[in-house]
């Protein structure tokens, strides 16, 4: 009977270790999922910011905006045909 009780105790210990292992790996899994979720949110935030920066770049590099700024701030204008000189080399 001692042999049977030892076997039962061993199986109970293995069962307990297995249960603790399941709980631990479930904890690690949830922790990893939480990190993945926060990383995905950061990726989404950066993607939105990138799109906004691209729109802003397109707005500021617009040719018409540059021409208007040159006319308004610097008083520049396109020369007439009479004021244009062609240089031939």
C-alpha cells in the first residue's frame, strides 16, 4: 500500500505542477496580448500622424502657395514678354 500512496502523491504533485504551469502560461499570454494591443494602438496613432504630416507637406509645398507668398511678401511678379531676355550661347 505504501507504493500506491507514493504513486498517488506523485500524481497529485504532477497535477499541481501542471495546474500552476497552466496558470503561469495563461498569465504570460495575457501579458503578451496586452503588449501587442498597446503596440497596435501606437502603430495606429503614428499612422494617423504620418498621414497628417503628408497632407501638411503637400499643402505647404504647393506651387500656387509659393507663388502667392512671393507676390504678397516680397512684391515679386512674373515679368512681361517685353521684360524677358533670352540668352543664347
